C-alpha cells in the first residue's frame, strides 16, 4: 500500500477486524451495483470511499430532476446526463483509487449472467419486482452472493444470500412477482429521500463484511426499518428446505425469466402531476 492509501484508509486499518490485510481485500474486491438510484447511490459512494477496488454500475436511465431528492450521487448539473456517468464522476472525484466500470443498459435474461460473473458481490438497487427476481435467480445460478433491498414511503427492507450457506434466497421468501400493478412503485407511492441512505448504506456494509470476511451477513434473515416508528426488526426467515424452484435440490427454474414490468399508465401519471401542482398552491 502507498503512503497515501495508508492515510486514506487509516480509520479502517486501526480496526482489528480490518487492518492492512482487510483493506487489501477491499482494494482487490469487485462489487456490481445494479441500479444507480435511491439505493445504489449511497451504496456506491460508501463502497468507493471504503476503497473497494472495482465497482461496476448498471443503469439505463439519465438523471432526472425528480431523482435528486434521494439519489445523492447526482447533482443538479448532472440532470440529463447518464446516471452511470454521473455516478462514476462522483465516485472517482471522491476516490481515484477505485476503478468504476459503467454499463448503460437494462439487465435482462440474455445479459445478466455474463455481467455478474466477474464480480465478487452483487447489490440489488432496483425498484421493481421483475428485476429483483431476475437478479436473485441469476446470482443463484452463478453462485454469486448478493444483497437485496427495497424501499417505499417510510419503510425499507434488506436481506443477503450467500451460496453454500443453505439459507433461503429471495424467491424462497417471496415466491413470484406480484400481479402487474398490484403493488405501487416509488414513483406512484412516494419515498422519503433519506430512506435510500439508511438502507443503501446497510447494503454497502453487507458487501464490505463479505469482502473482509468479518461479522455476520443478513443470511436467513430479513431486516426491516420503519422510519416513522423509528423501529428496526430482524425477522428470522423459514429454514432452507431445499424445495425452492431455483436454489433447491431439484430446481425447476433453470432458465432466467423476464417478467413483465409494471408501468404507470398515462392517466395515472397526469392525475399525480395535477395533485402535486394543487398541493404546491396550498
């Protein structure tokens, strides 16, 4: 390690759980973040600050003004810029040690397995069920550990899956995506901005603990957070029973599935905009 690195990561190095050996593990680590939004933004910044050597960022969208209330990796001047480009610039401005690889694309059944194959840990920072099931199934098939998370309104949740631990995956717990439009998205229901910071930071911690081999990851557990009640709960998930269609002993899902994305219809979007404009007058 260089003198500059020793100084930069000094608060890590003095921790007995990290030390020089652990920091080198971080510098050699590779984490892929799928989604540079409310969850991916704080997660990416903390992983870059921690010195994770290679960080991949996947997102097909450009920065929108409505993103800035929670996606702290982007600034007002970045509006209209690809999110992956904006994220890379912020991360490298913070820490030039980090190699940031950008993927301006949607993940789907044809590209995700090859995409995750080169990484040590995957962060699910997406905001829709089809993508979450796709990420889970691909990670199981490629034996890649990952952190799932979701946020909406004032609530959030996360869990981690690590291969070889005989713990339930996301599909073990949630089975299948809900029917189209049965569950509102953040765009429809809203989300308090800081919720992304709380849960996204916890995802970064899950990746860091995995890379340095310290502590307990959220395997076999679902952590929930209710900001209005200021309550965290750790829910013990049902024991792994080997019957899951993707991670079980005799999987029936052997090919990835592109589930249909839920989409706000134009009428609902116009009604939402009208409500916001009316509320702004009061």
